[in-house]
């Protein structure tokens, strides 16, 4: 398995990774857009990378990189925007119908209520070769709060997380192997129950 690419969150002129979501099922669903992609590669099993930001105090989807499920679907508009469609280079015969879809300037309002943790400045010594990395593995950690898509608060948790790193050891390899199926599931889960156990 491979570490997964995070969605992007552009906030105050910086790009962060989306590292934890309080209510993942309510935040963003590509299926609700009518898109059912296949894996882009081993670092993106879900088949898409979304970019979010705050515009006029509200949470929006800016961009989306995804695909047509290897020929299984026609492109759909998101907020009236159609994707730029490209054919990936060096396709094998088995993937001859594959198309990449790149949506730009979508500006779709996301009416999410809950918290989202965004991170930057990854600590490479804490790398885990599986799923999404823990917010504890970043030096910069910001928690954003939303009410029906409106930004209601922002807290810099970087110092709190730094203090926790000094007191909490990383889980041992032996412990991970002992609970392997659950550990793998937790690695791919962005929910606060598994990624933000320190709140």
C-alpha cells in the first residue's frame, strides 16, 4: 500500500492538506456529483483530488481532478462547469477509454456543518507507508469550523500538537500488525474518531 494524497485546502494564501474531517460523509461526496471514478494510481485509491477554499466567508469546492471510470461515464457539469478532458499518455489497451477530467474554477458552495483539520509542513520521520497521515505528523495544524458552509472559527493547534508529539509515541509496528485489518481501515479513514483522537 501507499500513503494517500490529501485533498487541498487553500487558506489565507497558503495550500494545506485536508487531514481530518469531523463528519466525512457530510463534507464532500464525489458520488453525489454523479461521478464514479476509478483509482488514479496507488497514492490515490479514491480516484480524485479536490481543492477547497474560503470565498466570501464560505466553504467552496474550487477544483477537482478525477476521471471517467475508464470509459464507464460521460462528463458531467459541476456548478455549470464542464471538465477539461485529456487522454493520459502511454495508455495500455486495457485502459484505452480512460480520460482524465480536470475541473477548474467550479466555485461550488459546500454546505458543511462541522470541523475540518488542515495541515502543512510534514515531519518525514513520522511517515507511515499507508493511507492518510495523522495530523500529529505535521508542524502546522489549523482547525476550521463551519455552519452550513459558513466559516465560524479558525484555531491554530500547532503548539498543542507539538506538545502531544513529545508525550505520545508513534504506534509500534508490532501493535499495527496485531490489529492489521482495523489499522488499515483507520489509515484510510479521515474521520475525527481515528485521526483526531487528541481533541
